[in-house]
């Protein structure tokens, strides 16, 4: 029998791609997602891609009773991947308590259910936002964790600390804190991809919606930064590569013989500027983007990219897709919407 993995937020952008990779690797995902920020038809797409309907529960991940009952329904769970969380930086500034309550509350609920049912393996979705603006743009897992720029970022720092505190408390836990850089792209079949709510905040969905005519013009948030072309530098990683890292993280946790909590950078190791992304998108897709240079966006980090050596060495994982592949897949997906 396949080993079951509970995937909270399994119908979301990164979650859905991860569910597909889990099935491909021989696991049986059990999805907990109340679809407040995702679509239920994504489950049908996962079934189309994998040939299997995944088990799913429409449950709020902060609901202690319901979550525990899902955990108790299955007695052969090998681990939990906890994606379910709010992720819009700007919204978190407007609604801080909603972010703290949901993101921290749901992690605590999951950790309590794991304790109750004796599950130790946890993969947690963290973010490169924990590094703030680092002194050097290339960051390793030992780079200083800085005060967060937003309540969203703060929830990631706090959640990492919660997992560490639970380990220190003596609960049997093996934790992998995955620090994502900038996930972009879509499934190469165009069956899965990002579904932003309303006007996108993130660069690539804004680009694809502008190319599709849904947005009039893309605004580049400042070109007076201390970078070669003056625009911000980020490490853009294909969502399928990111999804595969979760499978590797589960396998890594299964190999650990002692309780532990380790952070891993998930990025390509290469930074791209906003203008490079725009020009790469135009080139690979043969479309012209209407864009202009605007002012800086408050809270933006000037430049950051991953040193992914630890994930490569310990998880045995490496990115396979290029940024150009990801920009092509994002556009292919947008055209299906
Ligand atoms: C942010 C968060 C990250 C979070 C991610 C997902 C920080 C430091 N980073 O990433 O933790 O996981 O959002 O919500 O808080 N840009 C434009 N025009 C646009 C949109 C974006 O020029 O219309 C620029 C931004 O200024 C930035 C780059 O594109 O330089 C990437 O922006 P975005 O996609 O929003 O991601 P981050 O801010 O890097």
C-alpha cells in the first residue's frame, strides 16, 4: 500500500503541483483544503494528470476538531506537508490579525494533530522573506534571519520558530523548513497553474495578464536600485521543480533517525532582474509587453538569490527547468484561462 501524505492547501498553486509529484513518486496524498483561496476543479485536473482521484477533505486547517478527525481517519500517514496559509504581503499589512491568526493557528493545529496521532514528519512552507534585505544578495541557510517587513513575513519567521520550539519541547518531530524563493511557471501540460485572486501582486501573473489584455500595462517597481539594470533581482524557480523538492524533503525526513528541524533554500542559485524577466518573457513567447517604469514599491528587497547547495547535497535535488521554460509554461497556462 502507498504511504499517505497529508497535504494542507493541496489545491493551491504549489500544493497542487506537489500532489501530482507525490503520486508520481508512489505516495498517496490526502488533501485538506477549504478552497477559500483555490478552486475545487483543480482536484479534477490532478485526477486527470495522475489517473487517480486524490482523497480530499474540504476542511479549514485551523479547525482543531475537523483536522484531528482527518488525521484519525487514516492510520498509515507517513508525513504532513503544510502549505495552507495566506500569502499576500500587502493584504497582511492591512489585515495583520487575520494573517497571524490563520497562518500561526493552522500550523499549531497541525502540530497538535501530529502529536495526538504520533506523526513526526513535517514539511513546512517557509519563504526567503525570512532573510529580509541581506548584506550579501546570495543567501545560505546560515544567513541572519531579519526582522520581517510585513505581518506575512513575520508569520513565516514565527512559524519556523514554532516548529523549533515543538522539537525542543520533546515532541517527536522531524521538520523540514523549505524557504521558497520566487515560484513561477505552471505544469508543462497547462492543466495546473497559478490562479491569482483579483489583481495580481506578483510579477509573473501580472505579466501574463498584461500580455493577455486583462491588464493594460505592467509597471516596473523602480529602476534606480543598485543593480546592473537598476531593477530588483530575485531567484525565480519553476513550480514543478519546487514541487519535486517537497517529495525529496519527505524522503529525507523518512531517512532521518533522530528528531530534527532543518531549513533548506529552494531556489535556482541565479538571480534575474525584473527587466530580464520581461525581456525573457517577450523573447520566449514572441509577444510584446506594454510596460513602463514606475516608482519603487514599499518594502521591496533590492536583491536576493539562493545558495541552494544544502538542498542539492542533503535532499539530492536540483532544478531542471530554466526561467525561460517557466515563462513559457506561465504563458501557455494563462492562454487556457
Ligand atoms: C513576495 C515576498 C515573498 C512571497 C511572495 C509571494 C517579500 C520580500 N517577498 O516576493 O516572500 O512568497 O511575495 O506572495 O516579502 N514587480 C514589478 N511590477 C509588478 C509586480 C512586481 O516590478 O507589477 C517586481 C517587484 O517589485 C519585485 C519583483 O517584481 O522586484 C518580484 O515581485 P513579486 O512577484 O511580488 O515577489 P516578491 O516581492 O519578490
